[in-house]
């Protein structure tokens, strides 16, 4: 039987998808990317913000048509939307057979069996469970890089965020299991590990009594075949001297950090439930740049949070202008039901949110273009992603670029390169965010 799998949302969700794909493959199911050929359709959903929720619902409705027509025999919904609106999905979309909660994805085989047997039900596990099925993940990222989810859930409870309610409390994956998983990925040809969690910087505190990300990094760096280790989702207040030291000492650890700060005005940060002040952010960023001068810093911001004044927005603009982040993304605030921020007074009009978002992105665009120009003349190590169609050119990434969110470098050469190869490249030009280079 053929299975179509649709994975929506973040890279943490993608890891869950890859585990489910591994379980299904172990049973002998055949994968397809053609919905017209699928006997079984599985949708791993997201509901972090309004747009993600709409995309998930739209995908479910579209796939329900194949179940309604009789082409598909089973329709299964998993992930965050499934956890949050499990009964509503069954009630409103009768074509859905099985709904799996966020900690029940290891039950995907049972869900398929139940769906094919004509059952319609919700499968849940404890919200604070940590599924650790013994199966080989089916890596879907092309083979030369893979995400390694080192923890699940979150204890921060920011006032705008629903994640703790649908993903549970913070809990780390045991280190020995992560090392084993990473070794298996390396054996499959993975050369870049990208560490993800709702918050990577707290890794190990629940298991080992202290933050242990630096210890994990040293263990992962020992794995033969792994060339790069990249860290995403670092809360700035949790960055330790030990983490900075490992980044300086371990050549495999990319000088790249993703620091979601969300805002820079103290009053807004406090209402968001964030744990840092503006000055603390300035101090942390300054320390990272002093200790690791070539570090690439990425961040995300929320604009239009309830009560945000024009002056507070301008303060954030000034902060971005001063800090000159290498990479930056901006979300408009999305009120999520059952969060404190959704019922705060002084909600901002959508047009104002979007105008402020556009202002921030225009400012960041200038900063990013200048940063790209500053790279011209530098020699960099590049991971090759693939060949440009019909041209003697290849596309790749430097240590400064996480896949799918950052920039690319284009290399003109008659030499034959393979995806996953590493090459020394001299940067010869820049077009917007992207770089142009030549092989050394």
C-alpha cells in the first residue's frame, strides 16, 4: 500500500515525521508524493500561529476530498493541530479516521491499522511523555544534513505562545540516545547536524541537574563523518560560558547561533513573559561577538504585540539598526486562544502590525546586503547543495547559512561536485543576500 505524508510547520515537526516514516517503512509501506496514488494519507500539522493553523486545515480539507471520493482508504492527522483540536477535527471533518497527539506519533502503525479497520478515534499519550521508538528515521532533507531533536516541550510559558500546552514541559532526550542517533545519521551520509528543540540551551538540566549542551556538543563532535554541527533556538539568557568555550574550541561547531529575542523594549519583553531586558540582550550579543568575532547571529522578532506603541516600535528599529544581526525574521503578532496575550487590552490592528513588520524587514534588508558585501574577498568552506540546472554552476551554503532560512552561495566551475561535498571557495561577489564565489 502507498502512503502520502505531508509534513507542515517547523523542523522539530519534521523530525517526528521522519520517525513516523521510518516506522511505516519498517512495515513495508511504499511512500508516494502523488496524492492521486495514495491509499493512506498522513498530515503532520502545525498550529503555532494563525497562518500555520489555516495551512494545516486547508491541507486536511484538500486531502479529505480523496477520502470522500474513495481513492484514499485512510486519512490520519497528527501533530500540533491534532493535539489542540483533536475532537473538533473528527467532528467537523468526518473523512478523518485517526487523530494522533504530539506525544503519540510512535503509535502511527496502530493508527494505520485502526483506520483501515474502519475505526475513527483519537490516540493520545501523556503530554509529558517522550516517545523514543527504536527505528531508523527516514531522512527527508536530501541526505547530507539532518535535524537532531535534543529535547521536547518548553517551561518558559511566554504569554503569546501555546507550545507548552500542546508539547508539554521541557524534557531532554538522554545523551547516549542522541549520540547513537547521530552516529546512525552519519552512517547514512549526513555531514551536518542541526540541533533543534523548543529551547536547545536548557538541554540536560532536567536529566543531569545542570545545562549540558556543551557536553553534548563535545560528544557529537567525536563522530566520524560529521563535519558541521549547528545550533538553533538558543534562549539568550541561558547561554553559558561553557557553551561559548566549546564553540571556540571545537572546529565542527559552526560559529552560528539562532537567538529568538522577540523584542527589545523592556515593557514589551516583560508583558511577553521573556526573561531578558534590553540591556541584557546588548550584553549577551556583545559578549558573543567579543569571544567569537566571526559568529553569525540570527534572531526573530514579533511586531504588533498588544499595547506596542509607535515609540516602542521605533525603539526596536533602533535596536536592530545598532545590533546589525546577520539574519533576522519578523512575525506579526498572532493572538492564540488560551494564551494570556490573546486577552490583553490594546490589541493592534493587522494593518499596523504588517506596516511595522515591513519597516523592520526593509531595515534588515539593508543590513543583510551590507553584510553580504563585506564577505567579498573572504575564503569560506562551503557545503555543496546541488547543481544549477543547465549551467556550469553549483549552489551551496557557508557556516553562516542554515538550510531553507538563510542565504546561498553560487559557485561557477567546470569541475564536477556532488551534493554534500565540501569545497574551499573565495567570495567574489554578492547579489542581495546571496554570494557568488569561485573554487580555490
